[in-house]
């Protein structure tokens, strides 16, 4: 019976919040200091947000903040009131001793006041807090429609979070930089992101690589080249960076091409990265660059088996999304090379060109016959065991 009475009471409280003329506000305010508070504060929210900000603020100032749930919702409501009418109240609450959950709600309410200089010491204090919950409360501050000065402060705040002692806070900040990128014109995030790339934690390396490209690749190609050059000796970091680059490159190629060229130039100084170089060039569909790269590797005797395997795998992986014209140019450019290794790459380009949905037309089948008759077993063996689906 008691549960039934409580359910009826809660339904009545919610109904009071839906009254158009606010007739239930007085009752809901009284309920905020007893066992009805948890339901009453959410019911009150609807009424307060429908009235003028000045009246809502006056009512919120009378809300008792002794209960955590009530205090959290009251602070959130103060943050949602239009204009700056409630800002002084938020600052006053910030100076009080608050439950952690209420402090987190206060931080979220301050997001509406980022152009006010008094806001930032509170956000920076939270970012530097040893409490991960407080630090997390400032990670996802949006960068939209902010002044240049506010954006600079936000970048510095993110740099501080990237150095937080809690690994989850660092990971969440990296993911925020990747999904909500911010322009870092002064390269304030560069060193923290490099440190994250050197993390022993795979998730942090991957997230750091994603954040690097989201932050810089479309804006500062030279910086991408410099970053690749700096991490060349750190093979784990290099792989994390290039794997992420290869994932995002095909879907944003036009914007990423300058960064891809800068990365390839940086990789060229290390002959042991030949397989990485060709994979990146193929994903960027830089046909002229790839052809020149392959010829250079062949001349330097760096077009070894691992590199050829990497080329074949990358061409096969990119077959569906690759431009048919680019694959045709690559195949024709290398088909008459004297080096059998380059002709083997030409065959791989032909096979990729004939992949779904294009298929083997008469011209491609004729070219396959040429490769089947090649003087080099490296080429002929692969061609003779390539079977077009419609070949009888």
C-alpha cells in the first residue's frame, strides 16, 4: 500500500510541473526540502524554463541546496537561464564547499560563460584536480562560436588535461581532440600529443594519432611531416600514427594530400620504412608519387619481398574505393619496366582494376595474357594463377 501511495504522490508532483500557469510551483518548492525533493526538482524544471529568466532566477535563489540531487539540478538550471543574469550566482556557489557531483554540474553550467575571464580559473582548477570526475567535467567544452582569446584558453586547458596523472582523463581528452577538433595555431598541443604517441598504452597511442590528424592534418601539413620525422626512431609510435593516417586518408583525401606528401618526404630518410611509404602512397592515390617511389626503391634495391607484398596488399585493400583511372595509369606506367619487381606491381594494379564492381573486360583479359607470358617467374606465376571469373 505504501508503494502505491508513493507512486500516486510522484505522479501528482510531475503533473504539478506541467500546469501552464505555474499553479504548482509553490507546492513543488516546499517539496524540495523533504522526501519528495528528487521528483519535485525535475518537475519544477519544466515550469521554471517556461517563465521569464528574472522570475526563474528569483525562485532558484530560494531553493535549498542541502540535498545533492536538488543542488545539482538547481545549478544546471542556473546555467541554462538565458543571458548572464545567473552568472554572479554561479560564481558565488563556486566559492562554497560543494559535493563533487554538484561541482561537476557547476562546471557544466559555466560552459555558457566562457567569454567571462572569471570562468577560466575555475575550469583550470578542475583540469588540474587529482579527482578524475572534476577533470572530466571540462574535457568536452565545445569550441563553436568562441572568440580567438577563448579558443587559446581552451587549447591551453586541453594541453593541461593531456598531462593529467589519470590515464582515463588523458584518453578521454585525446578522444575529444579527435572528435571535436580545435585549431591549435600556436602548436600548444603538439608536445602533449607527441608524449601520448609514446605511451605504453595502445589505446592512448591510437587516440593520440587520431587527435594529431584531426588537429593538424588539414591545416598544417608541414607540422605532420615534422612530427613523422621526430618519431621515426620510435617504431610503435610511428606505426600508430601511420595506421591512423591510412584509415582517415581515403575518406578525406583532398584535404589530407598535402599532409600525405609531407609524411612521405619525412619517411624517405629511413630506408627501412619502404613498406610504410608505399602503403601510404597507395592510400593517398598519388599515382605519380607512387610510381616515382617504386622506381626509386627498385634503383636502390629496396623493393624487396616485404615491400612488394605490402604493395599488393594495399592495392587489394583499396580496389573497391580506388579510382579506376589511377589504377590504369599505374599499371600502364610499370608494365614495360625492365625490372620484374615493378612489372609484378603492374600486375597487382591490373588485378585491383578488375576487382568488383568493374570486372574483367576484354582489354583487361588481354593484358593478363601478356603478364602470363612474362619472362620472369615472379610475374608469370602470379598471372597464370589469376583466374577471371568469366574465363572458361
